[in-house]
């Protein structure tokens, strides 16, 4: 009997090892990737955001204009390759007459739960870190994500552990400017480290409960001045109105005499059957030299999500977030986003914005998605908008193809 039990255990172990090794066959597999986004939008007001008039009522200056229109804001082509424990990806994007690299990395998979990645990509920081820019739940990324550069690409290495109730990502980075400027033209390279830690006691279809915390520290950016000297440290943070048919800045903060930036972002995610709620809070502190006051900014967003037609929400381990709903699903998302980029103590007036949105996503099939979004965005105390109180109503539609 004992020998029979040992034989059964040995056989099970051999089957398990064979299954694990089958995931990493020494066979080269290359798959093309790509996407096309086709957007259309109408705005109200569709003219100048503000007007300055003299004593006689004549216009002396006016703000930027929104214009109704269509655009193809993103076209991408690339490839993924795998061989044994190794993976690689290269992605090139084109939009508005600009061509540039997106994800470019090499990855080593120790096993299904652990990998090490190096290259140029979005590192783990918050719920949207691993979600493609075209697959953000509410069509456009929250303004807070854009302003705080939470999902911007950087050169670096990342280790990810993804197993059972815990997810952890740890990265060492060099600022993304190193993709466009060599080190000698930067004067001093900006380096940093970040992590995302997630606890998820429930992570199955129809039942998700997750909390997490992301932390980030990075040294200041520098440049070479006309006299050949290295400039003082600085940071630039900005965000456009949440639309790609028009590009109009609404938040803009330049912080000089900077030493380094600290960012943190707690996150929550809960889902039950076809309903879900998710959100993040962002806090940023830039320490400064010469006795100048630190610059502080904050913001947050919350989404209430529901699948009107289709099955329950699933869970995606690789993203540490909700899985994309299945084909023929219709999803509705109600969202709110607040960003405070102004800090009077630091004498930086980046602006304050509120964004309210309702988004419908129809997942046509595995490769096609149709979206419709309404949003109301207001901005105030923004130096880039002349400190005028501005607002815009936006209706956007998108048809996208991804493979």
C-alpha cells in the first residue's frame, strides 16, 4: 500500500513538472500586434474657452478653441516573441505625424508566478499600470493618471510576483527622457524606484476584493544650459482635457530647484457579479533647494462599473485588476476625477480640475470595441488658462481594433 502511494505521488510530481515545462518549450513563437483607434467628438462650447475684453467690450485675447472633428490618434504595429522562459516585445506607435517607440522590453519568466523584465515600458504603479492606453475603462485615462505620470513609460528593470492573494511589483528606473536624449545632454540622469503592493483575498469570477499601495521616489531632471553647465533640478507635470480629437492643456506645473519627488497611491477594487467599484488617491511631494517651499499636489478618481449585457466580471492576474468583459458585452461606467495641481505655498498654480463622465463600452468581438462617452470638465486657478474658470461638455465616440 505504501509503495502504491509513493508511486502515485511520484507520478503526480512528474505530471506537474511536465505541465510546467510545457509552458516554456524551446520553440520560437512570434505574433504580430497592432491597434487602430478612430475617434470622433463634439464639444460645447466649441469655440474659445474664455475671452478677455477691454473697457469697451472689444476682445483683446481669447483662450484655446475646441473644434468638433474626427481623428486617428493612435496606430500601432509591433510583435511579441517567446522562446522557452524568454519573452520580448516591440511596439511602434504613430499619431498626428509623430512616430515613436512604445513598449520595448525583454522578459525572463522564472515560473508562471515570477518574472524579471527590462527595457522601456510602463512600470507597476496603481490600477492602470498594466492596462493598455486604449483599454482604459472610461475610454480616456483619468486626468490624475496623466498629470502624476503614474502610467508613463520609463527605462528600467522590474520584478513581479503574482501568486494567490498577493501581487508585488518592484522597479528601478531611469526617466523616460533617456529614450530621446543621451546622458551627456541631460547633464545628470534622473533615477528612481517604485513599487506596487496588492492584497486580494478574493480574486475569482464574480467576486473580487482588493486593496493596494503604490510608492515612487525619483531624483530631479536636469538639462544642459547654453553655457554648458548642468541646470538646477526641475520637474514638469501637465495634463490635457480628456479627449484626443483636440489637444488642449488644462493643467501645467513647472517646479524648479527640485531635489526629488515622492508619490504614493492607495487603491481599492471590489466586484460582485456584474457590478464593480474601483478608485485611487494620489499624493505627490517635490522637495526643493534654496529654502523654497515643497510643492504638493493631490487627486483621485472613482469608477462605478456595471455590465448591462453579458456575464460577471472576471479577474486578470497579469494586470492585478478586472479582466476585459467578454464579446457581446455592454458595459457602463460612471466616473468622477479630481486633480489639484496648485500649491500656493510653492507659488505654483497648475490648476484644479473636476471631470464627470459616463461611458458605454460594447465589446463587439475579441478584436473590436465600440465606445461612447460623455464628460463634463471644469478647470480653475490654472496659470496655463490665464486663471480663467473654464469648462467643456464633450461627447466622444471611438471604434478600435486590437490584435
